[in-house]
């Protein structure tokens, strides 16, 4: 009796620990990773894997696994019998223990493209992950139990089922958060696209500037938090163009001096538009500073060097690169290498040295075209 | 020993139950409510309350309570000694048990504006809610323990501390979700405002249409999910105006027939803009249908009755009401009552009867001006 209570107590502690850990974030990839890590720990197995809905949300497929070598993973991915049994768990909403895959009827019929010695797993325990209303959100599998006897028991099954109830909630919450994030970003993208489309020469401009900006920031190893705000800021860097008359915005001929002055108001108009957004100070910087030059000859505030925000310095390069490599009236179109070298030539006058170097590295790696900081010294 | 394990087991089960329940949603108000409900249940008390950050996020204050009568709540809200002790819990990050408030030094100094008999609580247990990095996210209090002896013990304190660790995570996740929701809506609002501002006569129009639309939907008791999408759809109902030349959009003089035709393209342009948004079908309906008439004389598709989406029917009334009650060129400004009655007069030709009635009820209640469905029969 005492031992039974002690065991029960131990299991509850495990469930509580897992539950707390997997709920500690809303980042979907991290939640998936924590679920696998904790399942391996709680059940004492070699590896764990997750079947989750694909991008259409209609089909479950192997989406995450832990504890396998790369070679085992490639064998696992083509192990049909294993996949079929796990999908059966989802359909029947009932857990399954397979303690010797080799003797399983479904497996016996399978023709393996690798030797039986290289079977990535022998035994596994697979439980359905259920949300409210009995809806399946995934399948959690632990495989190859360690120790002696190395078979999965009824008690293991009960433990993983209980864990499953808790990790399902964490999984659903993270999915809900990601869904909102995706809706948010896709809404901003479509609105930024609509602003770009006011000028036939800038179609798709904002999305490309976002992509280049994130690539530069990635090379600079900036924080995830910085990247999140940079994403918004770069998508919205030209939002102020909503407020520019389309006679000027879409003008094919060269702009007059007065028209240029009006056009150069777009960062200021942009600041006014986003200023009522919650936390707007993080978005404003990139919008306000993306036409400033480090030598103070930019606009609208003629800021110099350190006075220009990092967001502004990054978007400035991404923006210029996109403008040079797309068709624009009254300007020759550069090849991407020419554009990269042109940006490098304007280091320290127009562009920040640190950000320029990061841009050159990111450009060279992504395009497999040599445009490296070392070229600057020649 | 056996009893100890049994008790430990029982407590773990309680914690597990509470943890699962409070994580089951990301809606902040619901999470707060579940925390209070479960704390009362787990500790066996009369009531529970939560100190949470105010809107500035800088100060903790009593934000939610459960189990008190209205009268007790009003006394609780002015019970200074209780507030001071709870804020001390937040500052010191240490739990406090007060088993007899009347004998507490801080209380003794307090001058009560009500009789001591009406003290809303005698005893309480207050624990700090902590997030990662020891950051305080709130204070959870249970008060008036039931049963005998009705005092809070060390064991109660340990239980509520453990519960606190789990509910803090749920609270933080719900706050994170709400933060993203608020950022999303405020971003869409500022962009909708920027589109409205292209025409000096439509400043603030989209936000008002959103408010009226939600009021109508509220009266129709539509689902929360419907309301969430209606919020987006109504904010973006005129987004297609980004694509209309500002010579037409801002024209003071009467539009020519050709210009009217161009202007009437804005729902179609709007659909194109939002069509790449994830889940856009839910947003599209209100944008595409908000100028349709139930008799088929609207635009752009000349849909009739049931063919018009509910979102479109709701936004149509909200949109017309705002246009009538704000200054517009070439149209007299109506008082709000005149506008309401004018909408009522167009029931069954321009507007859906069901939605018109809901609008009239919502208008009458919010403005305390009589414009009721019964007027329609006169």
C-alpha cells in the first residue's frame, strides 16, 4: 500500500513537472521539442516522436522526433508499418503498445529498403493527443524502452496517456498563438502590398525588404525579439506613402524639386500613422530612419552615425538593394552583384559599416555570388 | 508514513487539476476567473482575489475577486490594511498568513468607514505569483477559511505557493496572447485610419463602423468567434479605397457617372487586397457585401436577401449610419435619431429586417434615444 502510494506520488510529480515545462512557452517549435524531451525523460526511452497535422491541417504526419541519428531518421521516415500503426492510433483514438515490431502482422508484410538490423526501433508506445470535443491534435510516440525488462507496460501506457492530456493543452495553446501571429503578419503583408501597388514600380517591394532585413539581422545575430519588431518595421517602412498623392507616387517622369520634397515626407507620415500602435516606438525607428545616411546627408532628420537606429540602418540597405535590383523609372537596373558592390562603395557615407558587412556576408552566402567585406579593402 | 504519502498524493492531484484547468484557455478574463474558482475549491475558503498590474503595467491593484457580495466588494475595495499587506507580499516576494486581521498592527491603525461587523474578511493567505526571472505577475489571495479549525496553516501556504507557480504560467501565456491581439488590432486600426484620412470627410470612419457593427452583433447574440472576424472585417471594409485615385477619393464636387463607377470598385479592390490573408474568407464577406441591398439594387454584385452575408448586412447599416451622422460633401448631416429612423425606413429595400431591428435596439439603449423596432409598425 505504502509503495503503491509512493509510486502514485512519483508519477504525479512527473506529470506535474512535464505539464509545467511544456506550458512555459507559446513558441510552437519549442513546445514540440519540450514534449519530446520530457516524454523520453518520463518514460525512460531512447527516442520520442510526434505526428502532427501538416500545413493543410488535414493530415497527420511525422513532424518532430528526438533521439534518433540522422541515418535512423531517414530509415524511420520510410518505415511504413510504423507510420500505419501510428495513424491507426489517431483514427481509433486508442493507445497502442508494440513490444516487438518484427513480429507485428503489419510489419511482416513490409518490404524494407534497408537490412532488418538497421531497423530504427523495435518497440514503441503510441498515444493519441486529444483536445476538447475529442478532436485529435497529434500522436505522441516513445520508442525503445531502456533497462530491464525493456518492454512497455500498462503502467507506461497510463502515464503517457496522462502526460498526453497535459501536453495537448500546451500544444493547442501554442498553435493558437502561432495562428494569431500568422494572421497578423499576413494581414500586414497584404496591406503593405496594397501600398506598394500604388506605384507600379514597387510591387512586392515591402515583402522583399522584410526578407533582406531579416537576413541581415540574422547575420548580426540579433535577438528574436529584435527580429520580431524588425519584421513589422520593415514591412511597414513605406506605409507613409498612403499619404502621398498618387499623381506624385505613380509619376513616370522625373519628379520636380517640390515633388521630391513631398515624397521625402513619407517617413514622417509613416511615423504619424503607426504612432497609435501599441509598442509603436519599436516600429517607428525603422520607418523614421530608413532614408538617413551615416554622414548626415539623408532625410528627413539628417541624423548622423550613432543617432540613426539599428533598424533604420538595416532597412536602409535592404531598401536600396531592392530599389537597385528592380525596374525603376529613371534608373538603370543593377545585377544583384553590382548592387551589392555599389552598396559596399557607399559604406561610411550612406551606410553603416557594421550593417554593410553583415549584408555582404548574407548576400554572398544566399546567392553564392562573391561580394565579401574583404573586397572593401582592395 | 502511509497517510503522509496519501496526503501528498491528494495535494499533487489538486495541483494537477488546477494546472490543467487554468491552462485550458488563453482568454485572460477566463483565466483570471478560473484561477479564483480553483483557489477557492483547493483551499476550501469563502473567497479569493487577485492583484494584477493596472493598464500601465506599473502598479498592482485588486483586479478580480470571487465569492464576495456586492456590498462586501465595496467594503473590500476601501480596506486599506488588506491592500497594504498584499502589496507587501508583492514587494517582499514572500507569502503572508493573517489569521485575525482585527489584531494585525496595520489594521489597528486603520479608520474604517464601515462597522467592524461588516469587515468583508477576517483571515487570509496571500502568495506572490512569480514568472521567470523572479518577476512578479500578481498576488493571489484566499480568504475566510471554512471548517474547523478555520485558520490558514503552513500546509495551506505551501499548497497555494505551488498552485501559484502553475497559475502564473497560465496567466503569463494569456497575457502574451492578449498582448499580440492588442498589437494586431491597434496596427489594423492605424492602417484603416490612414486609409480613411485619404478623404478628409471620412476621418475615423472605419473605427466607428467597427464599434457600431460590434454593437449590432452584440444585440444579435452572435458568437465570440463571429465577433472577432467581424471586428477585422468592419475595420477593413473600406480598405479597397487604397486603390482608388485620390483625385476621385478626395473630390469635393459631385462625382461624374464614370467616377462613381470607379468608386464603386472599392469592395472588389478590397477583396483582392485581403485575399492573401490567412482565413481571408471570414474577412472578405463583410468587405465584398457592405454596399449590397437586400432588394438587389446595391453594388458591386447586386446580390439579394439571403445571398448577402450577415457580415455585409451588419456593416452596411453601421456604414450608412456613420455616413449620415458625419459631415459629407453633397449630403445634409442627420442627427443620430434622424439617421436611425432613416435606416428603419429603408428596411426590406436596402437593409435586412433582422439586422435593422438589432441596430435599432442597440441604438436606443446606447443613446437613450427612442428609435425602436415598434416604430416600424406605425
